C-alpha cells in the first residue's frame, strides 16, 4: 500500500514538474489542437541587408512580423549587432520597441564609424504574456545565426550584353530605395562587368545648387559602349531638404559638371531621382538650394537713432541697398560701404533723418534681389 | 462761398508741416479709398471717412461697418507687412450728426506694429455758419485719436519700453456744392504728440486738401455716377498729390476705381448686394502696384462692409 502511495505521489511530482517544464510546448500543442492540427508561429519578414554604404554608413532595417498564434501577446523588437567583430550591442536598448501585428517598422542602428568595415546583426522579437514574461522569441536569422553586411562603396556585376541585367547598390537604409541600373538586353556593346561606385560628395561651388550624392558608373573592360538607354535610379541620401533636384553628368576625365540629364521622376518618398542614361561616367545629384542670403541681411532689425546702424554685411562694390517706406517710396540708396559692409544710419538721400517706422530694404547682390523689413526708431 | 474758402485757407495756414510719422500715414487703409489711389478727402461718404476726413461721416445716411485686411508687397520673400482696418459709423440724426469708431493697424510680425484708435464726431454746420444749404452742404468733425507703437527691441535696447501710446486729434471739414464740386480739408495729428523713445519724436501735423467732383452722368463722355478727387498733402514744405476716379455701373452696384500717387498705381472695384430693409453688403478689392520697389507683385486689399438702417 505504501509503495502504491509513494508511486502515486511520485507520478504527481513528475506530472507537476513536467507541466512546469513543458508549459510552452503544451501551449503550442493546445494551439495545435485548437487550430485543427496547424501551429502558426510568428514570422519575421525582412530582406537581409548585405551591403551598407561606406559613404552613408547607415543600417536601417525594414521589418514586419506576422504574430501567428501570438496575436494576443505583446511583442517587442530589437537588433543585436556587432561591428567589426566587436562586442554585441543592442538597439534600441531595454526591451526594444513595441510592435504591432503585420505592421511595418524600422530599426536604425547608430551611425557607423568611418573605419567600420563589417557588421553582423540579428533581429530579435520577444512575445510576452500579461505578466511581462517572455513566452516566445523569434529571430532573423533563426537560431544563433547572424546576418553579415559589408560596408562598401561599390557593387559589381557581370552583365551579358544579350540578356541585360539589374545592378543594385544597397545603401543599407531600407526605408528608401536603392541606387540601381536596369540594363536592357542589347544596351551594352559587349559583355562586361558593370560597377556602381558611390563617392564622397565634392565641394561644389554654386550659389543655387549643392551636391547631394555622387556615383561613378564604369565598366571592365572600359571600352564598353551604351547602345540604348539604361534606366538609372539614384538614391540621393538623407541630407537634402528641398524637393528640387538636378542630375548632372561628367566624363571620367572631366572636371566640369556642365551636362544636365533630364530627370524622368523625382521620388521624394524613396529619396531617389530616376533618369535614362546613355553613357558611363560620373553622375551627381544636386539639390537646388535657395541662396543663403541671411549673411547679407542686417542682423539687427530694429535700430534706435544714434545708438546703432543697420549693417548689410558681405556686400562689395557693385552691390546696392535701397530703403523704401511702406508706402513704396525710396528714401535711401547705398552703393558703397567699409570693411563692416554697407550701413544705413536712418538718413534719407537728402541727409535728413527718415521718420520712425517700418522700412523695406532691397539688397542687390550678385544679380539677386534680397528683400526684408527693418524698423527705424527715434 | 467766400466763407468756405476763408475757413479752408485759415486751416491750411494754421499749421506747419514737418516730417510725417511714416507708420501713421493713411496710404494703407480703406479699400474703396485705396482703389482711388488714396484720394478720398473730398469723397468721404462711408466708413472709410474717419481716417481721411472725419467731416464725411456727417453725410453717411446708414449705419455702416467695414473690415479690411491686406498683404503688402506680395512676392518679396522676407517682407511680411499687413495693414488692417475696422471702421464704423453711426448716424444719429441730421440735427445731431454722426459718430464713428475706427481702428487701423500696420505691422510686421516680431518687428513693429502701429495702431490707431479713432473716436469721431461730425455734423452738418449750415445752421451754425448761416450758409444756405441750397448751394453748399457744409459739415465739420473732429476725431479723438490714440496712437500706439509697439517695437520688438533686441537685447541691446531692452532698456526701452516696448510700447508707447499718445493721444491727439484731427479736424475735418467738407463742402459739397450743388454743381458737383466737393472740397474737403483734413488736419491730422493736431497736437503733434511726442511718441519718441530715445528722443523727442513728434507725430507731425498733416494737412490734406481734397478737391473733388461728382456727377450722376459725366457730361460729354457719359460716365455714370462719376466721382473724381485730387488730394494735395502738405508735408515738410512739400506737396504730395494723390488722384483718383470712380464710376458706378450696373444700376450703381459695381464700382470701378482708378488712382495713383507718386509711388504707386491703384485699381479697384466694389460690388454692392442689397438685402431686405435696404441693407447692403459691399465687397471691395484694391490692388496697388509700387513703381519703385522691384520684383513685387503688388499689394492686395480686401474689405467687407455692411450698411443697414
């Protein structure tokens, strides 16, 4: 009898321990049963990042997660990563960012150092119960694997002239489109390696245009001719603030950006410009910028007579400043100044002081007109 | 007639003009007046009168409220100046005259703002002067004004108060003759109040003589409901001129205006919608193109007015 009781107690203990140890599998088993024999496990959707631009140095992963049978759970996402074989870091810190079922989200790693060459990363999704206990973890790649991405400025692809190909240079920022060439069949005169290389932007001197991105497109061997247009998509990066771009081309051995290529589409959403190109060489995407005119404007906009003067800085012989009343009458024209720039002391052309009030100024500099308002007070 | 000219001549000689305080000039307010280039001193028969010639409110037959908004010098990046105006006239009775209230404001955000508040009174004065109103209708009025300027001084000038206000007044006189001739005179800022911060800065007295003409049908050219006005503004020993014309067509519903001054050319129009009890809603628009300021698309003014019994 005693043996029977001891055996029964042992069975109970074993059962309790088993339930504790195998709660999760049991839950899946139950789910399996309740779903009529199929378990829907969470699934991460993410296109593996294989290259990160060594110019931009941004890894921004686009992720979405199908919660499967864990749709009632809370889920958080993070990326564990290691740069150049260093220690494993986590982004974002803590439990990660809370995500929603099947909703696209991004995790961007801190900007990578210029010296970085390699990065290994793993996307980790934790599902928690109401108490906050992790009940399921899924990763991309699965298990203990990690995805390797190389920081590079170049992508190379062998292209067969008769077949054509698509060459894509992934910047590593999946929030936006990649730079790519869509080479149709017959576009190249011969089979060749086609290379897209991203270059650091140049110091381009222009008051109205500013280089946003620079790419070199070349071939090996280098005597390949383009026989029909290639559709080119150029990613222009995060820096531009305007909506207006110009695509310029220059030959391998030229210094002048004097050939404009018509842009067929500016995709602000994906931060790309799209154009048909028909030559190998350098392609620069230039942001049309408003000339920085604040340096010419007077910093002190209210001047009290006798205390100070209005200073229009950076002007030279040939530039001018005109002052008008708000009624539109010119009261003063200034065509010269000293080392401090052009000044207006509140006097009219006839030498008398102008009346107190708001005045409109117009600065003519480098053929451009800059207007603004100032107030003269007595 | 001689008496009228004597009164006008006396008033002109009474005052000496100095540098006018630019912000309180009347080149920005009253859309109907601006459509006529600001030449309005002898026209003044609506809610724009308080700023141009207070005597004119005595000729208003209906209660009237007008509200104006504007943008000056559009097209110039970095220039954001607006002028706003609210005018109201309340005719009491022929023998009691009319009262008015007006507010005008000129300003640029984060820079400076100039406001004028006006309380006016005017009445017909034929009974006082003994001049027969068969030949000429005479009216006179006065405006009590509160001028306020608010300046956004930077740190270096923070020792100065950021706003200052003063009280002054205008007087006006208007003579409308049976043959269509109209003469108006307005003397503004009579007390030349000091509104200066650092030094004495008087708001100068400003005298305007308006010579106008009105005809139901302009002879020879048959222009209906025609009004013309020439304003001569005496400032700083100089005389400035403003000139404007107006005609109403389509049963006197649509007013078309042209005008100008040395610095700008003006056009405008206004349409009157009549409702029950002879109430009238008026929409006025005026455009001003400055001659000297470059690359501006001009200044735009729009007003809504309501007249009722």
